[in-house]
C-alpha cells in the first residue's frame, strides 16, 4: 500500500518506519524541515531503541522517505496517518491548530480515493469534524473515508509495541475503510476490535486515564500505609494475585510523568465539562499525582532534619521512565525545583536524559556516573527505575560517598540489605528505616 504519515514526532516516525518494515511504500512529512533533514540522514531527534537501524534499512530498500511538504507526501497515498502533535492548551483542551493545518494540506494534496486515519490522540467527535472539513476542502470528485486507529505505544518500547501490540482498535464507519485497515494490520497478529470512530477516539483517552488512575490509586494507599505501618509492596502484590487486577501500573512511586497521561486526562475532563458531566474520579487522579511529587520532597526534607537549606541532594534518574530521554512533565522537574526552592543544591545522574534536562534545569550539576553524583550528598533520591540504578553496587557506593541516606521514589531496593550495609532507607508506602534500628521486615 502507498502510505503517507503526517508528523514525524515519536508516533509518526515509529508508525512510518514500522509500516515500511511491513513492506509498504511510506512517505513521512513534517513542517519542521530540520527534523526532516535529520531523518533523511537516518537520525531521530529523540532516543528510541531500535528505530534508527529500522529507518536506515527501509530507506536503503527504497520503501521509506521523508519530505518537508505534506502535499507531496499525500499526493499518491492510499492511506494517510495523521500523527501531528496535540499539545495541551491552558484550559486542558488539546491544541488542534497543527491538525487544522495538516488537514488543509491533506485536502489540497489528495488526488483520488484516500483513507485518512487519525493516529494522534484526538477528542471524541474529531472524526465528524474531519469528515466535514475534508468534504469542503477536497477537489471535486475526490472520494475519501475517515477512520481512527489510536496509538498505544510506550516510549522506550515503541517499536516492539508497534510490532507486537496487545490489540488494534479500528474506528471506521464504512466497510471500505474497515477492510483496508484490517488488511493493513493483519500481519501484526493481534486481536482487532472494529468499532465506530467516536468509540475508538474515546478508547484511547479511557485507556490512559485508567492506567493513570491505577497509579494514583496505589499512591493514595501508599500514604495510608505510611501512617499505619503497612507495606505497600505487599498490598500491591496481594491485589495483583487477584486475576481481575493486573500488576501493571500498580507500583507505588513518585507518580506518573511524561506529557501524555496529564494531557489526555485534562482533555478527557474538558470533554466531560462540555457535556456537563462531573468526572470527579478522573480529576482526583491528577490531584493525587501532583501531590505525590510534593510528598516526596517533604520526605527528603523531614529526613534531613526538616531543613534543606545548604543541603545537597543527589538525584538518581531524571527521565519519567527508563529507556527514554523525554523530559516532558517528568516528576523530577517538579521535585528538583521544589528542592531548590527550599534551599537544596542538586547533583544529578541519568543514563540518557541529561542533555534534555539541561535545557530545562540549567542550574544543577550533572554527572555521568551515579557514584560521582552521590559524592558529598546529604541524601540520594531515586526517581527513575533504570536497570543501572536497580543493580547499583552499594558496597561501591559506600566507598564513593559518605552519604548514608537513600530516599527511594521507586521502591527499588530490598530494605534489609541497605540497613545491613549501614544506609538509612526511606521509600514509598513503608515505614522509614534507620540503619541503627534494624527492621524486622524483609520486603
Ligand atoms: N509519544 C507517545 O508515546 C504517544 C503515544 C500514543 C499517542 N501519542 C499521540 O500521538 C500524537 C503525536 O505524538 P508525538 O509524541 O509523536 O508528538 P511530537 O510532538 O513528538 O511530534 C509531532 C510532530 O508533528 C509535527 N507537525 C505539527 N504540525 C504539523 C503539520 N501541520 N504537518 C505536519 N507535521 C506537523 C511536528 O513538527 C512534530 O514533528 C499526539 O496526539 C500524542 O498524544 C503519543
């Protein structure tokens, strides 16, 4: 099939490269000419495991190309995937200007029957608007269908998530569109749900809101555990053993980050507002998440005698999740700013995200090694569950620094071992443990 991908961010680049890998003829377009130049050189403006070799191989095979002109990309396309960004506006609604611009180009560029697919996360009923706008914009006689196939990839696992999806949601209102999209996705061997466009749009928002709700749920319980001397890891495990509740997104921590959960929740709430629905449950998800970051700062402050002025905090992990350098709305940003406001000096380590963090937080000290970052620190605060940090050699750490306080925002370590090694250990949803008062708990 001849395909056009509009927008070469995370989603567009992965979608384009993966469809090319499946044997389709793919042209990707973006308004950002610099980005297109980079992609034509086989480089991506973000880190994602496995994407660059995929791009290079498919460009060499002649199946994948990049252009800085939407109209050129869509001219001969059978299927167009719209993957432009939908950044949040201050009122919580997504900014649809990039979409409006893209649709104008698409309408002008289409020459024959084309299937136009929403891949970006768009509010329910955007499909109706697309149909209306395209009807007015296309040349006489040009037929089209509109569909929605939302993207469920996780940054850091994007290629794998595309190639081995848990399900494909196809929102299409005509048989022709359903057939094209079913054929296109068949090689992925995943269950396909055929539905209408409105439902497909809402499934994406509902999925992200539900996953975020699980995180905020377990974090609320973690606060209760801290007050009652229960253990959140045991609660989480005990709940996960119930087959109706999966263990995914049920780990207590510093809360979710990245642009997508907050943005999609705000968008869902704004849609509900439009229909005069309260949606208090979803609003609370965001409130809990914001509080969790501040709660973590308060834990560090309390552990450092209630005063951060003149103290040095070492941050291990800046990215909101492992295997990405995406720093958009990472919890580390709020936490570091709050620590600085309270007078702390920050030293930070991250395996991938230092360069991007430097643009947002230029006034902290960055280190390529967790041990160097920990030197002369009063506390080490763990914010990302990088495997490098999970497997840290605490004997080596003991030699590298005099710091003996670990505040773990991801519950990575067996607390008894840390206590045995002489570290004080504070994590989420468990009683703080001092090396001098050995705890009987083993989890
Ligand atoms: N990144 C993820 O993990 C993820 C996962 C699922 C869904 N999504 C959704 O997919 C969409 C895209 O996300 P992303 O992370 O790729 O965004 P992004 O901001 O990384 O990239 C968007 C790209 O669109 C380009 N663009 C903007 N206007 C354009 C236009 N008129 N024509 C052509 N290109 C244009 C921008 O230059 C940019 O390169 C969003 O709606 C997002 O919510 C993202």
